[in-house]
């Protein structure tokens, strides 16, 4: 289950992920639209984003049971794990479906090399459930 994020030390990083945020204020509270995050093989894009302070929505907790962590992989698709049939089924439910659509919780870094991910403006949860 996701939720805490991961930070990779620069010395341990084997690659970098660039997150391009269409609505940075909603995801980070800052105006910065481009975030370079050190990454290593074995980590997924959702945990890397959360560890860097980029609050990509993930209603199911990152277990491939929804499509809220939908992103566009603009560069480096070959450096990520292939989409499973389960992921393909979920991502089809996401708004704004494109050829490069992926669920960030399912994108595991498998090879070194630059990766660029666009986080759409609609990827945020305006209303979070509050425990009773």
C-alpha cells in the first residue's frame, strides 16, 4: 500500500524522473511546474512523487483498484515495467485517455534512463473523505 512515499538519495539514484505538473499549486502548494526527482530501479512513480511532495491522487492507496493516479509518460516508457492487463483495464476508466496513459502506482522503474511524466490538471481530489 502506498501513502508514505520514498526519497532516493542522490548518491543512490540510477536515473531521474521529471514530473511536469499542469496544476502545481493543487499538487504541491507551489507554482513550480517541473520537478526533477532522483530515482532508482524498483521504485514506482507514485511513491517517488509523494516522497518529493507531489501529491498525486491515489484513492485506492496505490493498489491498482482505481484510476485516480493516471499520468502520461512522455519519455522513458521503455525504462518502466510493462502495463499489466489489470492496469490496462483500470486506466481505460480514466479521463483523458491517451496512448501514453499509465497508472503511476503501477509504473515500476526497471532500467536507468530519463523518464518524463506529465500529471494532468484534473489529477487531484478536491474533496477528501474525513473519518467520522
